[in-house]
């Protein structure tokens, strides 16, 4: 055996040194609280219905604000939550501050709480705080009193310096106090909720032990409504590990069938929504969170995102976000926090495509759905758009915006949607080059009116080139064109023959200028009258061949071996195609002059 150390062995035994002593990964250890669950069942399950939603915007969200909400702001927010459809709303921590107590009393005494809405309040497991909490809720029809104490190893050892039995006793004492004080207000329908705070960083079997002890006090099997809330107070693991924790808890809690399991995930690893969704698969019944995800540190689970995720899968979220813009405005103004333009579903840019390939796919998908409505059965299936923006009050004008990265599909979509021009593919290619140069020149996004102006400047307003008057007649099977065209301030007589008005006009232009002209592509369509305002469309009275709507004609010409595209618009289809040919020809002459 050789005594030489192999390169592989050296690599395995070499000391790993961080590149930057400050950014030292060696200070951290892998997550230590994952339960052993080799027969986990949640991966094979699907979410088929909405969980129970509980908004904690007015408590957890509010406590994380630089400037907590005033009573007026909390009232505005509360009414919005009711309108959205929340049936359980955590309104505050009434024992923690007078403003919290006063808001609770205001809701109850002024009858702001609908009969089908349950108020929830938070309190620590301390008697004087519990007494104050029940005092604040006097006269309420139904309420959830949410008591908690931290159970995690780091809090036991470093914050409270207590062992497991002592921490469990705090929970038991809190449970007894809730039961004792609730009995003093028998007119209210009380629901008890307990959270082993920092459940995510608690040994899962110990969390079960503590909650089972609380069950012994509350006796949910005797009819007392009980919620066990499992918070990822700090998101410390991957979402699948949290799901294992939840499934382990649900399997091993003796009174599971008599209680509601709730989740309260935070976003420290950016996976709060994923953890909540997997937690529902693992057996949870209820989800706590906030609108737009406001909360301590990186925030709470965003209920709006999770609800819209269900919505996008054909599941009724039982919350109404059809008026999303107004909801976002209320949340942003009450929280005094901006909304990121890429925030899922509600950000300014989330339904916006700048990429050319994305724009092209969106346009083709929408066109296909419009032309095959009977086949699609009205099911939403559009590339790059997970939901129909109209369902949350957004318009299609948000979908496609143009910059230097945009392609033919996006530009074509803007012109079709806003101005009625349905450009054929070859025309899209031609104009997209023009728009890209303009976007690169200004180094920013182009507005719709700028795109239209560029379109008109390129094709519809040639200035010194104009079809003035003409007559088309048939003689002996041939079509004769006779008319006048303005070119470079000169009025020119054009006469030609062909098998139709367009070919005879082209023949006349070729004869007069001595150039070789051939039609490569031609397309036309009627423009809906509502698009006519301000798009360069004119009228023509020289022909009886009229349509009820303005016509647009697209012509691609080969002029002395080079290809040019042009567009003509008019109330006459014949005049539109003649103007389109002149538009293309004028570009060829302008290129030569340049």
C-alpha cells in the first residue's frame, strides 16, 4: 500500500477557510429539530379547499411598523378586512397598550363587528395581562383569546433559564387562567388558542407534550373550542422540514380530532407561503398571516399570495380580491410601507412583459383564445400570465410594455389593442426594428403614445408623398389606373395597367420613376370605429368602394432589390392599399435621398 495521500483525501481533510473572516459560514449548524418521519404522507396530497383564514395585520403586522397604526387607521384596515371576507381577525394586544385596549372597546361598543366575524386578541401567559384582556372584550359575542409562551430550546436556555418542565408549567398556568377568566364572562362564546411560540425551533415531540398538557386543562373533547397555533416564529428550515414537523404534531397529539391546527409562518428564508402550503398538506386547518406580508423582520406569510395561489388552481379562496388596487392602497397607506413593483399578483409590473418572446407568446395566446372560444371552454390558459389580470381589477394595458428588449409581438399587441392595427408578421418585424432603435436611443421604456407617433411618422405621414386623386376603370379585361400623386412637392400624373387597382398603380409608379417594383406581401383589415381617434386615419371620397369601418392595408414592396413596408388607411379599401403602396415606395426614395 502506498503511503502517499491521494488528492481526494487531501481535499476532504484540508481545512476550509472563509474568503472573508467576517462572512464566516462556520458559525452556523444544520437545522437540528427535524422529526424522524420516514413514512410522511403530505407529499402525495393536494390542497382541495381553502383553509380557515385569520388576519393578524392589526396585531402582528401593526407591532412591526415603525409608526404603529392609529385607532382611525386600524378601523379603516378592519373594515377592509371584513370586506375582503375574513371571518377571524386578530385585532391587537389589548393588555400591552392603551390604544390597543381602546380600539378593542371601540369595535365592541360601537357595533363594528359583524355577527359572522370573530375577534382574536393576543396575550402572554401572565395573570394581570389576561385579566386586562378579558376586560377589553367585555360584551363581545364571540372571541378567540390567544395565549402563548416560548418553548424553543434557545429561549428556554438563554432567555428564561428554565427547563422543559418549568416552561410547560407556564403553558398550563396560562391555560388555567384563560378558563378561569372566561367563566366570568359567560355571555361570550369563547375560543381558546395556544401557541408554543417558536414551534419551528422547538423539539417537535416536546411541542406535542406541552400542547397535550394544555388540552388536559381545556378539555376540547368536552366541547370547548380549541386552536393550537404552530408558529414558524423564525423560519429556520426548508418548507418540507416544517411540513414534517406539522405532520408529526398532528399524528401524535392525542386530542387532534377535537382541535383546530393553525399555522403562523414567517419569511426569514423567503419561504413563508411555501411552508404554509406544505403545512396545509401536512394536516393544518387554519392559516394566520397578513395582507402583503408585513410583519417582523422579513415579514409574515402573505395571505393574499396564498389565497391567489389557490384561486389560480381553480380553488375558491373564500376571500374577495377583485378590487385589489383599493385593498393595496389601504394596506400601504395604513402601514406606511411601499409596495414592491414585483410583488406577486399586485405589483405594478407583475403582469407586464418587456421581453419580446414573452410579448409574442402572450399576444398569440390571447388571439388563439379569442378565435377558439368554444374549444377553450372559457378556461384561462395564457402563456406567462398565471391568472387573468381582469379578475383582480387590472386591465390588459398593464400586460405589455415596450423597451429595447421588446420584440415584434409586444409592439404589435400595443398597436392592436389600443389603436386597432392588426399588423401581419412581416410588418411586425419591420416596425419592431424601428421601435427598438428608438428605445435604445432614449434608453427607457416607450409610452404608448410614443409608439403610435413613431408608427405614424414611419408609415402614415410621409409628408411630401400623398395620393391626391385617382380613377380606376376596366377595359378589355385589364384594369387602368389614372391619377395624381404628390412627390417632393411636385404633382405627378400616374397612369398604369394591371390585373387590379394595386398592380396598375404599381405599374404607373414604375413607368414614371424607372424603378423595378414588385409586390411581395399584402394584407388588409377593417379598423373598429372606436380606434379611429388620433391614429392618422383619414377619409377619401374618390371611390365608391367604401366600408362601414376604416380600412388598413399593409404592403411590402421590392424596390430595385430592396424590401420596404408601408401602410395606408382610409374609409375606402382601395384607397388604403394604394396609400400603403405609396408609403412603402416613399420609404425607398427617402432611403436613397438619405
